[in-house]
């Protein structure tokens, strides 16, 4: 007789969800590493808090609730939030942290207002969009997992194609600019990749916690190595492991949401890394 916890972990819907979330976790770790090297690890925070408004906007614009449509709306909103953030930084005297706080607060407030208001306005099919706050991995279908895996693969391929240019800008933007490299466009590419992974992580982790999936695995990987290639692979592996562990544990404990468990798994990896990694490497990071 199979143990109940083993049956839950090996159920087809659990394996499908774990596969989709694992792909997102790996790509989020890789992309997040680039943002960390560029010293902009929280650029995804502004994007993440705008996604809820984008989900509601996607539904309002199309009347459809399929995952690709909602994620497309979230991606547009994430890019818009990053655009507003750039404009505030460039044309006002507002500090970066204050500008980020403004964008986060306004966009998240708009998202909450829309998601909570749509059902009360009598729009059919608008109920349940609040699940994107903390994610709903259990509802991921095979088609949804394929979409998430496709987005993740595309992001990793873009990183592989542009990693040398992005690394150059991350370590010495002034030198890159003097050498004729399009620094602004490379920064925009990194921001777009982060936005894409934030959006892809919505079904699994939700708008509130998805930034942690982009930040924690790269920070943990940075403790282990000073080499960019090794950091990218380690961060991707840490993100994948956190995603799989969080999803499987959630499957055996139905009362616990997947998103928080994924983030706690990533935090555990970071805590272990902090303790295990030699002190000399921590000091040099």
C-alpha cells in the first residue's frame, strides 16, 4: 500500500505543476543573477507589484481567463511600471528607493482595487483573480506548464546569447559605454528579462512573493563562487530545487500554499550556504 504522502507527490497534476514551477525557478535564478551583478536586484519588485493590475487589465481587455492572456496583461503592466520608474528617476530629483516605493505602492494599490472590484461590478468570470496574490500552483494544467516552460527556456536562451555583453555592463558600465556598447539597451534587456520571469512566476509564487524567487537563489549562489558562469548555473539549480521542494511539500500538506513554501525552501538554501561556505569567500563576495 502506497503512503498517502507519496501518492500525493507522484500524482500526475503534482508532477505537471512541479515541472512548470521548476522551469520557472531555474530561469528566475539565472536571470536574477544578472540583475544582482548589475546591482539592481529589486528591479523586479516594482514589476512584480504591477502584475496584479496587469492580470485584471488582461481580463478586462479580452474577457478571457486563460493563463497566456492573463500573463500577457501582467507583462505589459510590469514593463509599464519599469518605464514609469525610469522616468521618475531620470526627470525628477526623487531618490531611487523612493521612486521604487512610489511605483510599488501605486501599482499594487491599483491591482488590489481592480481584482477586488471586478466581481462586485458584476463582470462574469472575474472571480478568483486574487489567487495571483500568492499563486495557485495546484491549478496549473499541462498547457499552462508548457507555457511557463517555454517562457523560461526563451529567457535562458536570451541570457546565453547576451551574457558577455550583460556581464561587461554589470562590472564596468562606464568602460562599456566608452567602447560603444549600448548600455541603456542592455539594461533594458535585463529589466525585460526580469519582468518576464516575474510574470512567469505568478501562477506558482504570486505577486507578493515572486521577487524572492528572482533574488534569493542568486544571492545564495554568489556566496559559493566568484565566476559568472558558475553563479548562473548554481542560481538556476538553487531556484529549481526550491521550486520542486516547495511544490512537492505543498502537495502533501494541502493547507499550505505553494508560493510561501517555495520561498522558504529558497531561504533555507541561502541559510545553509551562509553557514557552509568558507568565511574567506563570504568576505570576498
